[in-house]
């Protein structure tokens, strides 16, 4: 697969992951108490919420949780802005992607804000691909203005999460 990287266009006004995630707050319509007002959630921005959930469910230090979440946000926005480009993440960044997707009120709002209100499916295949998609994805993210974490993406190298590029509206 070859990808053209000339003259990328962006739809968001910022490329800063925390700002991109926090910008979806007004779009949250379901389970607002759980996400925005419950004990531990009140007065916490969405970014801090997702970091807290990552730290609750995974053994990692905060700085790694931030790196993973930042790259997951950058990946999801890139996949939504460029559905014509086949992208994929490795195991480590996929932890952050899953975190956002599993927090469904936040993910629905994310899709509302960055995918024209259409739900973007996560449709994994069972077998991982070793075709270099992870490295190409990081390179493409950089070409559209994101600061993809080189070390984080290189950890998995070509061992891509097995998303199916044949499933419509999926990543």
C-alpha cells in the first residue's frame, strides 16, 4: 500500500491532544452524570478523566498514560479526518484507543465532533498484521501536523492492531 502525503489538510484548529479531547465536552449527551458530575469526575476535564481511567485499569506510570492517551487521540482524529487512508496502531497505543472507545459517552461525542456525527467503528480482525502499517501511520500523523511519539510507535513497529480497512467507517 502506498500513501500520498503531499499537501495534507486538517479540519481541526489545534493539534494538541488534550485540547482536542476536552473540546468534545459540550457534545456529551448520554450518561452525563457518570462522565461529568459523579464523585471523582466533577471538576475534572475529559483528559484527566481518561488518564484516571487508564491508571485505574492498567499498571503504568502517569507519564506513560499521558503518552499513550495523547497518541490515541492523535490517531483517532487522523483516522476520522482521513478515512481514505488505511491507518493502524500497535498494541501500546491501542490501549489508549480502547480507553476512549470504551468510555462510550465520550467516544460518541468524539465522533460527533470529529467525524461529522457518524460513529466510527473499531472493527479488529483476529490476526495482527506485520505489514508496516504502524510506522506508516505515525509518519502520516506527523505529515498532518501531529507530534506522534516516535518511540511509542516504534515499540510495535510493524505489528499492527488488526483493524479491517474493508469495513466501512472503521479504523
